[in-house]
């Protein structure tokens, strides 16, 4: 399969979630894509068709357009064949909360003097990063163009999001590079936001901070519902029908996690602080998110008393369904706090066990939900994997030593759970201690 004649070849630096999905998406649109990563094992695996991440549809998309995808640990092939180099390296938080830009700076330092190339920043960076990069490039006479083009890919739906974006944000100072990026995205027929670099950088941080705020808000409402007897699921349904609010991200639960929301909320708070502004709202968003996990422990103690020696089954480990990503997953905090309280923890996740084993210690990993549940004093549903909706609740009730189900995602039907003989506790929903 050859490249489409009117499609520009591109380079992609970094083959994580963002880089691989971006590469596969542009290959599907007809571009030859030259992927670069310093991890030789990862590159060899990609050449052999092995995926370093689990993302629905990605492996199939890469296999379908394999002839347009080229993988290397060297920058040379990408520089030789492509003008646009999409940067998709990690920018994890440091201990201070600032973004670690060392990988970004390493990319900039590796660029040669050139008047024909441009860096297209997909990595999430603080506002002002593009300006400093452009200054550094100019000071070293490298002549690179620069475009801020933040990503808005949801893990678990990243391929679909690439092909059907809500918008494409392109920040630049004018010139050929911004126009070339816009032409690459044109076949997707999405709204294009052409703006300056700083505003493009802020769009990404502000978007994720707002969504995280919405989650923390509905979790606060859920906590008030528990005190008043209202049902947060019904409240959210009524709220979401207002088109000024909308139904998305109004699902109460045990808090957000993943590679974006915690990092970006903290980064925006830190950016504001570094600029002399105290972003009070985001402090509350972060605090509420942490408190939600503690409430799960309180619910367990309410029914079980001391957790010493209790067997607790965690269903789901990834931070959300349809991914194996364990970054900032609620299960990390829960497993640690449960063990700290003296409980014995067994866990099951249909996809994320391998990643979880790298981060969680002292936990017994089960090969199925039924195995995790067998003999447990309580179940905590942590990740709303579709298969958990089909659990045989009556069988679960029979196999458990106890009868408590804490539904951390309001995912299980309460009447079905109680009808099966389980004591059902959810987030922000009326609690009835008796079964049935």
C-alpha cells in the first residue's frame, strides 16, 4: 500500500499512546509515517507487530497500514523524508508538580540546523514552552518552525477520537508549518482552531481541568446525596438534560486517574502559582478527588468494622475500562490503604494485570472475577469493565464469605445486587443495609 500522492510524509517522535495513535491515524489517511523512539526494544517489537500498549483498534489499524509505517531509533530517516516532526514524548509531573520537560528538551537538542523542518508539539506542555523552544531554536541557528497541536485522545477510544475529533487546535505564528498541519487534518472535516502558540497550549490544560472539575463537582454532589437520601444518578440525569451542562463527566464514583487529568490539573495549578495567581478552585478539585478514595475505606469499615484479616476483592485495576494504563489509578491508592488497614487484597483486571504487577505489591492476583470473589468478605468494583455488568450476582453472593458489594462506579444494578442477597453500597445513592 503506497502513500497517497497528495499526502505529506511526517515524522513522529515518541511511540507511546499519543505517538502510536497519531502515527497510525495519519498512515490511515495516506501519509508515510516515520516513527522514532529511543527504546530499542519497543521499536523492535513494533517492527515485529507487537504492541507496547493495549488500545482498542490500534493493533488492527497499524497492521492494516503497516507499509506506510516505519520504525527506527534514529532521527535520520524522519529528518530526511519529512518536514513535519510530531513530538509525542512524555511530560510527567515532577515532585514540585511542574511538568518534566527533559524529554522535550532532548528532542529539541537533537535537531540539526535546518530551514525546512518544523516541530509539531503533541506532548502536553505548560503555557510558554513553545515560546522558549522557539527562542532556543533561534539562538542555536536551527531555523525550525514550531506548531502547538495538542492532542485530545481519550484512552480506550483514542483511535475513534483521532478519526472523529471534536476539534483540531493549531497554534503558530504564521508561516508554512501551521498551514501544512491544517492540510494534514483536513480530510477529517473537523473544526479547526487556528490561534497563537500560548493559547493552543492553554486550551489543552484548561479543557482537562474543566472536565476534572466536573467530575469532582458531581462527586461532591454525590456525597451530599448520601447525607440527604437523594440519588446522584437521578440528579445527574436531571442536570445533564440541560444543554448548558450536558451529561458527560457527570458519573459519580471514586475519582479520576490516568495519565492526563491528575497531571494536567496539577500542572495548571502550578503554572498559575508560578505566574503569581492562586488557583483556588483546582486545589479543591484535587482534594475532592483524593477524598473519594478514602470514602470507599469508610464504607467498608461501616459494614465490616475493623478490616484486619478481612478479604477484600478489587474488581478492575486500570484507571478506566478499555485500557491497561495504571497511571494514577484508584486501585493503587485503594490496595495500599486496604493493606495498611490490615486487609488482605485480591484483585482481578481483564487487561491491566501485567502493568499492575509493576506497581502493586502484596496483592493476590486472580485469573477471573469469580476467583477474586470466592471467599471474600467484600467486593469493591473499581473499574467499570463491561464484563462486570454480566456478573452472576447470586453466584457471587453464594461464594463470598461476606455479602458486601461497594460499587465504586455506580455500575451494577442496585435492585439486582440486593435481590441476589448482597448488601449494596454505591456512591451517592441511598443505602439500605439489609439485603433484598
